[in-house]
């Protein structure tokens, strides 16, 4: 008996010692002398038996024999598939020959990207160079002094608008003179009243 | 006495012999024969494996898959099997690792999925419990079902390791040393887990159930 059992439990076995005894089957001598501890051990043992029975029952109820047989068949089928994987049926020769050159000529994606980038650079540089070669050489000073070239349709437009303004002005002035010589309604009514 | 019958071979020795034969047949390329021999091992350990997996993962479908996977892994890796270790222990270790992976995967999944509906006692509803079936009288069936439900409910409240150790030690009758080899835990840790599991289970199952609730449940089940 352990010292702790002697002091703390008035000589009785601890729960843990009883569990160890029941589970391992090593029966301590104390159980032969002490009815209380023997009864506790028996209670625990019965409880464990019941629990085991119920536990196994519940697992077995979840897996009836038919399901076990089905599972076993499924395991063996899977093993067979692993051992003898499905055969790959080869394609006819003609198709294989057609595929061969294509696979031989396959170009890596990185090379395609490099070629595309190089093409872009060559295009941009070539465009710039051709634009410079086509334009006449002109100094920066000339470019500043020179007036912007005026095109013929623009001049025609300007003239037309000026003519229109002049006509408007003329029309107004002639109307003012006409307005001055025209008798007013007030004056006319005054004369009539006299 | 010459020609006397050979001493009876224990189950462990028989398993080891079959496993070694399977290994040799695989190496020789006689795969059909290897599978046939391996089928013996499947038949011998299937029930036990299902019990362990069922109590560990707490789900019949998961347990079924875990057991299938474990047998397939065992067959594929039988080359690594050492004769000094019982086949049962080696296989159980494979099974437990598989179950543990499944539990982890399920926990990850459950973060994103709504929880399973529970009945008033906190157990998962199993529609099969409410269906009539053949067997003992309805009353016995209801009582047995109720006891199972209570035990399963209590077991599900145990931490995973405690549940595993309790199941292997008690349901499977393994010694602390064997459980230690199967689980990779120390022997002393195994004993501590076992004691705690028993203490907790006893306290959980000792709680008096609400008679009104139990009555309602039985009534519903009988209906």
C-alpha cells in the first residue's frame, strides 16, 4: 500500500490504484483484507464490463455483416486495381506518326515570349528611325520663328465671317436713320388730339 | 512421439506468417496470390479495425473509409513490416494515424459548415434510430439504443487521446505497453489517460438523466 493511501484515505486504496488493479489484473493484497475496497473494485469491474459490452454493441450495430462483406470486397477490388492498373490502349500508328513531328517541333513558351518582345522592340525602333528619315531637317530656332502655316479653307472662313459682321453693322445703321425719320406714335396721337 | 501435430500457432504468429508470405509473394511478382493471402488478414482484423475507427472518428462512414485506407496502406507498405512487431500493432498504428488525419480534416471542414443538428441530450441525430427494424423487442431495442447513445455521448466528450487509449485498453483489451506502441505515447502517459478517461466517463454516466426527457425520447423512438 502506498503511503499516501495510508495517510489520506485511512488505509483504503485510491481510485487510481483500483483502476490499475482492475485493468492490469494485478490484484493488490489489500483487496483481500478490505471489504470496502474489494467492493469498489467489483463495482468498477462491472461498470467496465457493461461499458465494454455497450461500446462493442454500438460499433457492431453500425456495421452489420453484409456491410463487412461489402467492405472486404471493395478493399480487394481496390488492391487489384493497384496491382493491375488499367491498360493503356495504344492509338493507331498513323495518328502516332502525325503527332511525332509536332512534338519534335514544339517550341518552349519562353522562346516564344522572347521572340515577341524582340519583334516589338524592332518595330518601335524601326518606326522611330523611318519617321526621322522622312521628316525634313529643321533647326530649333527656325521652328520657333516660323509661323504656323495657314491653310486655304481657313482663310476663306475668316473672310466670310468678316463680311457677315460688316453687313450686320451696315444694316443696323440704315435702320437707325429710317427709325429717326419715322413719326412716333405719341407724336401722331398728340397731333390728332389737337 | 514422432510426427506429432505441431503446437497450435497463436493468432499473432499466424498474422506474422501471413504478412511475411504476402511480402514474399509481392517481391516474387505473384500479386494475385499475395492479394489472396492478404484477404485473410483483412477478414481477421476487419471487425476489430472498424470498432476502433468507429469509436475514434465517431462516424460510421468515416470509419468505413479509414479502415479501407488502412488495409490498402498496409498492403502497399507490407515491405516495411518487421516480424518482431505483431502485425496487429503495426496495422493498428496505420489505422490510428489515418483516423487522426480524418479527424483533423473534419475539424477543418467543420469550420465552414453548419453543425449537425443535435437532439435534446446533445447527441447527433441518427435517423436510423427512429426506423423500425428486425431483432429484439422494441422495448429492449429502445433501452439498448438509449444506453448506447448515452455511452457514445459520454465518449464523445472525452479528449481524443483519452478516448483512443480507453478504447484500445478497454474495448480491445490491449496492455499499456501495446497501447503505447500503437499510439506512440509513453506507457505512463497511457495509464494516466486511461485513468482520467474512466473517471470522467463514470462521472458523465453517473449523472441521473432527466426522467421526463428520457420518457419523451423513448416515446418518440417507439413511435
